[in-house]
């Protein structure tokens, strides 16, 4: 009885953390992790684990700061200084269209795979973005937030079943000899950067998470912060487990067979679903086609809400006098501009889906230390109690993580432009 009550309590706590997970368990997991296994076997698991470890504190600061202060990280950037606030907004403006295009194009490819070529890839993207914009403007996001809990649960259960089925048939070994990963070869470096860039997701999503958390915080307190952190930690652990499952499926079912992911969107989506059907059997095709589409659709939905939420909040922070109607107008205008801009990019890049995905994930990789440093500055310079700021071992861990993010980014830029 107590166990049932505890499970129900935990499930009720789930909210922004599941929305955060929805942004993660999409391109970075279903696509990039599976590609990692297909191309490199189990060789890149260490990088997936490392990415989760060194990004963790900077994601945690989002819900914790919101729960303690009743403010978003964007408010925190403003309090640190206008330079931090406008630096974040500048980076957001540069990347937002490509990020939205990256998640939407995969969702569109899965829609083509599920429903057929009734529309072109660009047509499916336009339809998906139209549905997303309509639902967000009408205000039904809270309904989808509840549905996301069941979507993520269904995806997790099916992925775990597929993993056990693959292990039962093939054993926990890749289908070919382990490749050599070298940090001196262009192909290895480029893919590792693309993998880690959105693993588990981009650090700037921590700002969105803080904004989503505010919708659940009635009164700022340590208890509110603890609940928000529990919610986040559940989403984070789920993200890590699924990342390992997807790379394992790619390694066991595709690696060593001379199969690489296609650049064509339709073929790309078919290969993703094929990973599941190879493990579970042909009967699972429709089920997994629907689940993967829903998972990527939820990612598209979460990203489409995240960027406008940032600009909505920014608008209220830079205007001394504003009201709810004007803030909502800023949200709607940003949402529509984002949808149109990302649709144009998808139309341009529709013939080579992997190039677009690798580009946006690489940008996130390079900018990660900037976002990590901004989040750290907010936690250290904000008005929260000293006991809640990073200190002791956790502070050392955070600084080491920030140093590693910076080192990796500098190494990549040196290799790309000088080395």
C-alpha cells in the first residue's frame, strides 16, 4: 500500500522533468545514439556516460533555481548582468531555427514512414508545425504535458523489451569487430562532437526547464526546489538508460552488417523503425512506428514551446511596463516566426537529413561551456541562501565539469580551424 502511494506521489510530481525528457529522448537518443551503435558498436558508450555526467549540474540548476526563487534562469542572467542576458539571447537567436528544423525534420520523416508519401517531407513538416502552433496558441499544452508521461512510459517499456529481445537473440555483443576510435581522425571527431552536442540535450534547455518549472511552483521554497529536482532527476535517469538502450540496439542489430543510416529522410525513418522490428519481429512495425513518431512529435512540441517561452520572458524583463496580453503576443509572434523559419530550412536541407542534424548538434557542443558558465554564475551570484549554492564536493564537481566542457569545445575549434 505504501509503495503504491509513493509511486502515485512520484507520478504526480512528474511534469517539467518529463517535458525536459521529451526534448532529450528524440533526436539525440532515437537518432544519434542509434547511429552511434550502428557505426561504432559499443565504442562510444563512454562518451554518452561522460556527457550525462559533466552536463548534469548545469541542467539541475534550472529547476533548483526556479523552485528556490520563483524566477527563471533568464531572470538570473539579467541579475548577473546585461552582458549575460543578451549573450544568451544572441546565441538563442542564432540557433533557434536550426534546432527547431532539426527535430521537426526527423518527425516529418517518421510521419512519411507511418502514413506514406501523401505529402512531401516539406509538406509533412508544414503540417506538423501548423498543428503544433495551433495547439500551443489555443493553450492545450497542459493536456499534452499529461500525455507526455504516458508517451515516454510507452517508449521506455517498448525500448526495454526490444533490448531484452535483441540480447536474447544475439547476445550482448556487437554484430562485428569493435572499431578503433581515434581523436586524430576527422570522421571520429566529427561524429563524437555531433553525438555529445545533444546528449542528453543542449544545455540551453535548462532555461526552458526553469520556465516550465515556474508553472508548477505556487510558492518558492526548499520543498518546491526539492520536488522540482526529484522530477528532473527521474527524467535524467530515464534519459541515460534509454540512451544506452538505443546505442546497444544499434550495435547489436546494425553494426558490422555494412548498414549505414541513409541521408534520405524516408529511408532514414524506415531504418529507425527497422531497428525495433528486427529485435521484436515484423508484428511490431506499426506499434513502434506510432511510438517513435509520438516521441519525436513530443520533442518537436517541447522545442516549439521552449524558444517562444524564452522570448516571452525576455520581453517582460526588458519592458518596464507590460501586461499579459502583450507578453502573449510576443509568444505568438515568436512561435510563428520560428515555425516559418524552420520550415524554410527543412525545405532547403530535405535531401540530406544527417548533415542538418550533425550541424545543429555540433553548434550545441561548441556553445555548451558558455551556457554552463552562465548557469553557474546565476547560482553563485543570486539571492538564494548560501547553503543552496554549489559548495564542497559538488562545487568542485561542477567546476571540473565546466573545465571539461571548455576543453572539449576549444579542442574541437582548434582541430577544425587550426589543426
